[in-house]
């Protein structure tokens, strides 16, 4: 009897002709995630992936795997020849292990027969395995509706027994859905927006605007830390940093105060699109959310959007703040995001930003600003770093 990890990947198995591409990318991503664990053996089969752990601790591998995009769930199973006595044995061992960890009063057996050569149907397998377990542990009983423990039996080429299915993030394998540029502030929202798009297989590149020396080095360090956290799921992220201060000063000098934020945001979009084009990113991603702040009214988003030709993805658009915070906690960015360092948006923040900007008005106000020159000057001082998991 050997230990093997069963890695399930739901949605990809529906992808028809492209299925192999998605599966192979998932296998590749799993391999790079586990590159520091020697002696692993990974195989595809039965619409899942099997991982033989070698001398590594299966629990440690499981913890890594449940962070890989595309993974729906993972189980640590015993694997052995498809033979009834061995299945009974494995089921009893699984129950004994559970009883050492926690008290249980009831169980059920859930079986699947993938190998139709096997003489018993799945219901009959469950019935017999259940009886074998009851014989060994008379203190527990069968409860098919609300059992304290489910013993899963799968009869395929070989047989598998396990008791837990630990959920992964789901989504699509990273790298299977193009590439987009994430506008990453130090706030709560944008790291979550990036993570959610990455979960759908989109490769993320990041762009951060600072106003150094008005914003501190510590504020930039905070963004680096957020990128490092995102790298746990994305393996590698290219981060571009741009100093927005000169542009902010130009806007402040010539535009009415209440238009400062919306025009700054349009400049962010101009610069983002130029970088996206250079770096072959096919879309922009922001953490914008309808109604959250003055620049995120529907009129504000309309005016921001009109600055660029690329699609702008806003995966948080319809979420409540509470939901966004829950995601931030879940993906591990929250504690860093709430560190109190000045963001470039808080430099020159107007007291009463326009909440219903009109595009013609905004365009007329920013027209005298020599936009291409300002954008080119900011781009000339771009700093680019690569972060790796
Ligand atoms: P966040 O929590 O992501 O900062 P927010 O609710 O504070 O979002 P804004 O400050 O209005 O909202 O920013 C909206 C979006 O614009 C951000 O989610 C982010 O995508 C982008 N953005 C804002 N500031 C910056 C910045 N300094 N660098 C890069 N992108 C930024
Ligand atoms: Mg912000």
C-alpha cells in the first residue's frame, strides 16, 4: 500500500480539444510549485493528476497544491491493487487513523467504480466495505445522511481509499488566459483584483505609481511585499514602478482642485496602456468598485475608461467592501494592505472631488497639459523588477 495525492481539476476537463493544453499547463505549474521537493512522480490519468510523494511529507505537498490555480481539490489516498481484502484493510486503517485524531460516532462509505471489469457495482462495494469497517469498529455506526466521516473508495486500474477532499482555489491554470497589467496600489482592493484574474489563468504584470519623495520608501516596500504575496500563486511577477509626482504637480498647477483625482486617474490609464502595449499585455486590471469612493461613480468610471482603448477588467466592481476584505484575508494580503503608509492618491487629495465628471469637460481641462510629453517623461524613468516565489 502506498500513499498518493489525487489532484482534481474540474472545469479544465470540459475544455474539449484544448483539454491537453490546460492539463499540461497545470502539470507544469504544479512541477514548478514543487520544484524544491526531490523525488516526486507526477502522472495524468482518469481526468485527474496523481502525485507520488517519494520521501516528502504528503501533508506539506497538499498545502502547496491547494494554492495552485486550477486545482479544485486534493486528497491523500492509499493506493493498492484493486482487490476486496485490500480495500477492506485500507478502509479500516483510514477509520483507525481518524479515530486517533478526533472522536467520530458515524461514517459512510462512498464508492466509485471506474474499472467496469471489477465484479462488484459501487453500491455493493460500499455495502461490503461498510460491513468490514463495522466489524472492526462496533462502537461507530453507519449514517448515510450526516456521517462524521466519509470513507471514499475508488476502484480503477488500481484502488484508492481516502477520507478527505481538501479544496484548492479552483479557477484555470495560470498562464492559460493571456496576460494583463494590474494597476497595483498599496490598498486592499487591487491585490485582490489581481489575484482573482490570475485565478482565471491570466498572467499578471503589475504597475505601481508612487509620488516619491512625497510618498516614502516604506510605502514602496509595502507594494513589494504585496507582490511577493501574489507570487505565491503566480510564481513570478514583473513589477513596474512609475513616479507620478511631476504629473500630479502639473495637474495641480493648472486644473481645478475637484478634478485633480479624476485627471490623475486618466494619466494612470495613459501610462498603463503605454506599458501594456510594450509588454504585450492584452488588458488592464484595477481594483475599482462601483460606488466605493467619489472617483468610482458610474460617471467617474466612464471618464476613466474613456482614457484607454484596451479593455479594463474590474473583478471587484460589484462586491461589497466586506467581501473584498474577506478575499484579502484569505489570500494573505490584508495585513500588509492595512499598514498605514501614504499612497500617491492621498498626495494633493481634493476636499470635494467631482462625483459626476463629464468627459468633454475633463478632456478640455487636461488638454493644455501636453499629455504625450508628460507621459513620455514619466515612462522614461520607469523602474522594473522581477519578483519570484
Ligand atoms: P485600492 O484599495 O486598490 O487602492 P481604492 O478603493 O483605494 O483601491 P482608488 O484609490 O480610487 O481605490 O484606486 C482605484 C484603483 O486604481 C485601484 O484599485 C488600483 O487598481 C488603481 N490605483 C490606485 N492607486 C494606484 C497606485 N498608486 N498605483 C497603481 N494603481 C493604482
Ligand atoms: Mg487606493
